[in-house]
């Protein structure tokens, strides 16, 4: 009882000093986050976690920015295919390209995503890693989301940006562990989320090293594909991070294994959180039947038993996106862009 009262007082003091999560409503998820951080960062607390062990992992699509109707990386690939189609007329006869340009998601995802992987290969392999990054960077600077009419990298969730910043202010090292392509995400994660490229774990393939007249280069291929999704996420964490996380944040069944790896039988106090997309007005509403990826059934069912916090986007977030259209104001507590 005394310990609980002390932790409550710590939380109140932190809030009076300035609300670190102003875009979160004062509901159970926000209180759970603040309570957890108070417990694990207070020296002398039985739940104290040393700074080197404060590792937090975040899914990207659907957790830090929208995933529906389709992941942003797929939109990039489609735009790349359209842009390069005049130079490659033979693509018009490719069934995978036809399915992609026709918006046939069932065809793209059938047979273990065979056609989707073909589209990804056409849009992103056979070039140097620098050339690919330049194409992603150019796309982010010119393309606009068809519904929200702003650049894709200005659609990070404001509450999650605040959460990332608050975790880092409390000594946590934040990583992205996502099914998206690592090379795609590493272009924007630092300016958008404050997460440097070396702290991004994603799906990847084996590049090929070449020494050219202009210097050393890495050529992107589709060889030895590693999918950083579902059971692949704990594998990626082990291979690329080397420490077991104490906090995990996701939004779909693809994140269930990562949440389990983080929270079940962890020798340190652990925290798991699921973003539930319930807001059709300000973003999208789905769980069992998403527009493409991001199905949430198994993890949602497991959440009460595992003690995972479920964020109801509609009721727990005061705003979804930042009102500003620039990164500089991304952490400013402003009114919601989409009332």
C-alpha cells in the first residue's frame, strides 16, 4: 500500500511538472504508461531497471503511422512502377505488375506473397543502396497521401511521438522492429521518430558488395529474404539488438510474438501495448478485417491474460496527427487536424 501510494505521488509530481503525453486522454493506457515508467526508473524501487537494459521496441506500420488501406511502402513501390513503366514496357505483361496497378490485393498476397515480392523486387533491387535511398527520399518529398493530403512522413501518430520522446527522456533506447523493409525505413526514421538507422530492424535481403570507379557500393538484391514479421520479430531482435526488450508496442497479430517475447517470463518488469484502430473519422477503424495488412484478432484476445495495455485510438487519444505539416512541430501539443 505504501509503495503504491509513493508511485502514485511520483506520477502526480511528474504530471504537475509538465504533461509528457499531452495528446493522450487521461484514461487507463496513459496512466499505465506513466505508472510503469515511474516504477522502473525510480532508484530504490523493487522494479528498478538499470539504464542499459531499458530497451523498447516498436512496430512501425499501424503503430507509429497508418497501415491501411495499404502500407506506405507498397504505395512507394506502386509509384515507382508507374514512374518507370515507360522505360520498361515489358512490365505491362507481368501478372504481378498488373495485379499491383489494378489494386488486386488478394492476388498480390496469394501463394506466400509471391506477386508482392515480385513488385518489391522490380521497384527496389538491382540498384545501389544509395540509389534506392535517394528514390525513397525523393518520393517522400513529392508524394502526398490521397486521403490526408500531406506528405507520408508527416503522418506519424502524435501520441506515439510523445511516447517515444518520453521513453528516451527516461533512459530508454528505442528501436523499430517492423515487417517493413529496413532500407526503406532507415531513410526517414531519424528525422520522423528520432530513431537512428542503426536502431531499425526490418525485413531485409542480402546485398552484394562491388568496388566501382566511384568507390565501394552495395547492390540490392532479393536474395536470402528475411521477413521480420510474426515469429521473425523475436529472431530479428536477438540477431540485431542482442538484448531482450522490456517494453514492446504493436498493433496487429504480426506483433504478437514480439509482445510475448518481451513480456512473458521476463526477469525484468515488462510492458506491452497494442494500438487498436477504432477511429474511422480521424484515421481508420479495423481489427479482424483490415484493408490489407494489420489484422488484429489473436493478440487482442490474448491481451487481458497477458496484461497488455490496449489503446482505443478513438477514446484514448486526444489527437491522432500533429496539426503542423512539418517535423519541427511534430511534438507540439496542438488540436487534432481531423476533428
